[in-house]
């Protein structure tokens, strides 16, 4: 999931500082999301998915049909 955040950010030619500003947080705080040091709150996932025009599943790197079944 974390590599997907960086990939999307770079595809949109944005810096960590720019995305952090969008999320109203520090660059270092956002950086911890990209490295996996901090878990990403649901509210942030929603904002990022909306910003990038993608689903939360895609943002998390979950392909359709790959979710574990019970």
C-alpha cells in the first residue's frame, strides 16, 4: 500500500510537501505514511482517493478478487 502512495504522488508530479498541505499536515507526517512508519487514518485514505480519482481499494493496492474469503 505504501509504495502505491508514492507512485500516485509522483505520477501527479506532486511533492510530499504539496500532498501534506492538501491534507493539512506536516511533510514529515505524510512521509511516514509513504514509508509505512504510520498507519493511514480512514479519513486520510478517503481524501487521497478522492484527490487522485481512484478507489480506496486501488489506493491500498487491493485488486478485485484478491481479498481473502472467509
